């Protein structure tokens, strides 16, 4: 091969929504790599949304290592989308000059970097030429050693940045803003930066960002006062998505009582389509004001850990402010059967396709109500019921949710019979993701997973101990599995055993909020 393929790949990466550059690349590959040419054509023509067909899976299984090339020697994980490597993940070596040759063959649009504590910023950097989304997961050293060096050196194509566990405080926020980065970003996110408080939020508010569409701040030490100031200032005229999760739940006070009125009086009320405020018990008046507002145009709402069960039950009846919502997160709200019945009977929630009810007090009766007493059960595609009080009858009722693609049911009363119900029912024939984290399965249940399998299941989430027991024997029923997620500390030996005995292309360990991911050919 010569440099022609590199030029065509680069052009395709810069125009992800246009299939023409990929089809031109497929034509050129016809004489050089017929398998990859076929893979690209299938990705562009048969699956314009990025979905992977059976034939594409077969080609990946046969040729992925060849196509990944030297990327497999440097990255922990990667993902093919629309025929090319779209996402990659690894350590800071991926942005050193040594990685320049990789990015000529794989100009990825999304990159996740894991920075070890104390790692110095590379003297020279080599960013992917089409980099659009960047995640940096690390330690306090990122804020101290990396951000000052990154000022003015961000890739010009970057539009989305997430900083996870990077020690972002007020000085670090000001350093970030001094580089002029916010002028080019469409999405900015901070995850598990517990030093990020009201002062840092004020610095961001004062700077503003004319093109920012999405702001996420998870597990930060901001208060209702700081959040209220953000609503009042409304510094982001194009903001469509605002997600805030506080590190602690605040008691009701003047700042919390005034939060919803400030939002409704803000220009943000007209622009937001996604609003998540976790850990903010808004009180009866606040919840009622949300659902009755005619100014809101929300499609996604998150109110986890907000004491809805005790204070905002009337919110569950819905109203004009919620009638177009398709995604609702009500995790950790002490919801019981009467609350679910209220939610199910309200026509205001008829558009729901994604519902998160983790860590409540939901029983079998509540599941039956959700299915039979209103329109919600007919439309749900993603349902999260982890850590509730659901047993066999509830699982049997779930088998009637005919459109489900993703179900999280771990941490309930599961046994061999309930797993068999999920596996054998014909109404769940399109289930693609099953989450059993929080449940220790018996050998009989593991045998069902190993042998019976599920024809459409692509993602399975279980505890690491359960995964070890599962792959202690051959798993013919899991040959169609593509991703196995585990709750527990990273274990390379277990990852290798999983890859040897299942069809997975990627394994993921989740430990205390940290994510450890490995692709098949990187192990």
C-alpha cells in the first residue's frame, strides 16, 4: 500500500456523515483488501446508522487484528464504526510523536486517555487529525502538570472535552479557560472532580461559551447557590443539555426553594431539552412547578436521589412540561408500588422509551402496574430496575415488555427459573443488553447463560466473581456476545479467559467509578 489509503481514510474521518469518501475508499481497496472493501460497503450502504450486521461481525472476527495494525500494540481498546476505527482508548503515549503513524491509518474522532498519577505532559504531541471528542481520566497531576501545558495546544477540531478525576479546582478551571478552549467546544464535562465548587463554576459562568450545547458536572461540590447563579446568568445561549450531580444531598433552604423559579425565569428554560439535577430535593412546590411549566421543552429528565417518593409524588402525575419526555431517571427516590401506579396511569408519560428506577422499593406488583395500567409498558426500550425487590412474578411480567432492548435487573431476587424466563420468552426476542450486576448466580443459572444463550444478546453485565465462575467452562451459548461488563477490579487473567471462551470483542471492568477496558486483540 502507498499513501493513497491514508489520504482517503483521513477524508472519510473528517466527513463522518457523508458515505461517499468511504465508498471511494472501498473502491480503492477492491484490489488491495477485498474483505475490508466489503466491510466498508456494508457499513455505508446496509447500516448507515453504524449498526453491525452478521456479515460485518464475521469479517471483524477474521480480520480485525489486521485492520487494527499497530494500533493494537499501543491502545487498550478501540471501536469500529461506519467501517473505520471511530474510538480509541489508552495511556498518554497515544499523543506522543511515536503515535503519529497510528493516526495516519486511524484518524479517530474519539479518544480516551488514562493518565497515571505523576505522569508528565509529553514534550511533543501528535493528536489524531480529526479528533472531535477527548476524555482525560487521571489524577490531580492532570490539573497541575497537564492543563498549563495544554493551554493553546488543543486540537483545532476538538468540540467535546470530558475531564474525569483530574483534580479540577478553581485555579485549574481558570487555567483551562485562559487557553481559549471554551470558544470552540460544544460539550464540556467534569466527572468526579470533588474540588470543583461554586467559585470554579462562577469562573466558567463569567467566561461564557457562545457555542456550548452541553454541560455536565458530576460529583462536584457545588451548591444550590452556585447552580442558581448559573440559571440566573444564563451564560450559554445555545445550551441544550445540563446535567448536574452534587457530591452531597442538600437540605431544603431558600437557595433550593428558589432553584426551579430561577430556572423557569431563565432563557435556559426555552433552550434546554435535557435537564438532570441529581441530589437536589426540590420540595413539593419545585417538583410541581417543573411539570406544570409551559416554557419547558424537555426530552430527557433526571431527578435521581431527590426524595421524590416523600416530597414530589405529584410530579409523577406529569403535566404539560413533561409530555414530550422520552428519558426519565428516578433512581434512589424511595419509590414504592403506589408511586409506580401513579406514573403508569398518567398519560403525560406516554412518550417514555428510557426509564431508570434503580435503588427504589419496587415490587412485583409495581412491575405489573407499570405494564398494564397505562401506555408506558408499550413503548419502553431501555429499563433499569437494579437493586429493587423484584422476584419471579415481576420477571414474568417483564417478559411482556415487547420492545425492550436493554434491561438491568441485577440486585433483585434472581434464580435459575427467572433467568430461564428471560431467556426463553419469545416477547424478549430482541433483547440486546442484560445487566445482572449485584446478583450472585447459582451454577444452574450459569449453565443457562453458558449453554442456552440468547440469539440477539450482545452485551452482558455481571459481577467479576460471577464472570469467573461463568467462564470456568466452555460457553457455546455466548458465542454471539460482543461486550462483557463486570463490576470489580481489573483482572487481566480473567479477561483473557473470557475472550478465549466467549465471542466478546471487548471486556470492561468497573471499579469505584473507574473504567478499565480492553479489546480482544489488545490482550
